[in-house]
């Protein structure tokens, strides 16, 4: 491919843990190959909530902690070396969500964000301020400055905040539908459309295709930017052998009537959001490659388990390689 002489401009449309780990692998790949790049990560904010008066943005924080090197590795979210003295003191009062663990260090992040917002900052500005503390190697942007909250409608018509369904019930019931409260009044946060339209490649990491990537692409202006960009849009399947790499994406897919397969997810993403040029599936799903190519999505089978940084960097390298091939129109079939 012909790579530009300036640093590459890459955009990642990310949910929480899967997208954060992928982005860490992407940065490692860039570092190891000596490729210079400006990476913009656009984060889902549909999981956000206000709890104890604090504005909590799980995916933004998971990205920030992971890329700052301070995440709790086993959990995938929250801070490592965390304590929970505040949560232990709050529990006996019986207010809030005692099943949603807020660590003390993490609470400091929510306090800082909430005070910045109360002083008039937008979520983009607050995110930039919080990110500055960690000197992040990416530009981290929320998908929108306006609050957008994913709610889950169950079969009996009751509505739960996404986190209540996800964390408290462990996605026990297949929802009737997801409702993105506030999305119609929202617009892409400053810099998001420009990043996508000016990108050399847009990457969809192995994040939840419905409530993470789907929510980002549902923000007015973002799918339009994706359709307009000259950059290839490539994704990494969040499903391997019919099961999610992490989390409960299969329950989310069931709610929107999409099969939990690498192929169905790619076809659905393109059908609903208008653009997907390339898709990596795991070797276990190599049989899906032919069908994807027939559907007009260039596909490759590669090992996709993000078992460690080396494996994740290789996945990111494969995604980037596919993007470069597509950009150069050199995609080889077979
Ligand atoms: O499974 C859990 N996930 C927790 N998460 C992770 C997160 O809520 C979900 O995994 C994602 O929102 C889904 O992408 C937290 C994230 C935060 O930023 C702050 C607090 C929590 C608390 C929990 C928790 O108690 N249990």
C-alpha cells in the first residue's frame, strides 16, 4: 500500500473492555512496527449513569484506565490496587446500587468528572481534562456530549438501565428491545465526524456490536460520517465459534434478531449502519469467509483470541493490514 508520509490517522469505535484491550494491542503494533499514527478512540457513552449524584462513564473510564496502564487486569474495568471503603460505608445506608462496585480511586474519577460538568464543561472537555492526567497515547472522545443512556425493555414491558440488566441480572432475560434514551437529541461530539472523515482507516474493535458499536453508530452524524469517509472501515469479530469473546453479546444479538455468528454480525452492522468493508473472523470461523466475500465484505480468518499483548498486537496488525489492502484496492481473494 502507499502509506502517507505524515502520521497515519486511525479511528477506533470502541465499547469498554474488548475495545480497550484491542486499542492497547493496536498501540503496541504501531510501536513495534515503527508506524507513526494519531489514534482517535470514539467511546460508547450509552452505559453512562448518574449514581450518588456522580456521573459515571464506564466505557470512557475502562479505555482511560487501560490505556494509562492502571486498569484492574483480571476484571478488565476499574482500577488495580483498588479499595472500597466508600462502598462499604454506603452499603448500610441501603441507597444506590450496592451490586455495582465503585472503588475509592474510581470514585475520584467520577468526582472529578462531575465537578467539571457542574462547572460547565462538556463531556468532551471533561474527558480531555481527565485524560490529560494520564498523558494518554490516543485522543479519547465520547461519542456525544449529550447524555445518551441505553435502557433495556423486558418482555413484561419493564425498563432497566443497561447496567442493571448487564451487571445485576447478568443479562438473564433476553430483552424485547434496547432503547437509547436521548440519542435523537444527541449529536456527534466535537471532532468525531472530522476524525472519521479525515481518517486513513476506521476500525471496529471486538466490542459489543449492539450496545457499544451499535450505540455509537446510532448517534446522528456518525453513521453519515462513516458512509462519507474515503477510509476503509474494517472490523474484528467479537464472536468466535458462535460465542462472544467476552461479555454477553449473544443476548444482545438475540434481542435484535441477529444470529450470534461472526458472519451475521458483520452483515447486520453493514445493513444497519451502511458501511463495513473488511472483517476479521477467527480461524474457527474460516468457513464464513466465502459468504462474507460474496456479500461484498472482504474477510480474512486469523487467530482472534486476545490472550496477551502479543496476540492482541497481531490482531490489530491484521486489521490494519486489511485496511491498507482495501485502501490500495489490492484486496486479494483466495
Ligand atoms: O460486572 C461488573 N462490571 C462493572 N463495571 C463494568 C461495566 O459496567 C460493564 O462491564 C460495561 O459497562 C459493559 O461494557 C464497572 C465499570 C465502571 O466504570 C465502574 C464500576 C463498575 C462496576 C461493575 C460491577 O460492579 N460489576
